C-alpha cells in the first residue's frame, strides 16, 4: 500500500511528500466510509520510510527495513482526512538516531491547515544481522 504521490524535497535530515489518496473512495485505510485523522500517522510513517530508503548507505551492513516502535506527543487538529479538499503534505524531520534507530518529528497539513503532528521512534530492521 503506497499512499504518497510524490517526494517534493529531501535531504539528509528531512523529507516533504504530497498525496491526494485521502480523497479516494478505495483508500485501504477507510472504515465505514470515512478516513479518520489517526490514519495520518500512516502517511507520516510512509514518508519516514521513504526518507530512510533515500538516505540509507549503500553498504551491506545498512538495514533496509524498519518498524514503527512508538508514537509520542501526537496532536490531532481535525477529525477526518477524507473531507480535506486539497492535497496533503507530510513533512518528517530526523532528529536523532544511529544505524539501528531513528527519531522523527512529523507533521501532516493541507495548504492552510495543520492536521496532525507528533514524534515517532523507528527501529531499523531489528532482525538485521551485520557482518
């Protein structure tokens, strides 16, 4: 499931992505005809995953996968995503980490409205064995 449409910009510390999938009737996260605001965490998670893939070193000792280990300080500023008429923009900033962990701050917003924000801890391929 890929919810993001495009990577707008990225560097070693941050990424900005866009999406219009929140308006799709067949969005896989819809329940009872609605796309609740908490689904925005998945949009942010996907942005963090793309950032990890873009910034990952090419060496064999670099983990390729990760799992969302924790979410903290989440603030919801809306009830739903499916009633947002414009594009969604997701920004994630890597605050700290090493080759096995990453701490991100994320925000999901539309053109003029902040929808949600929080922090996430990612464990980078906890089953990965280095040589």
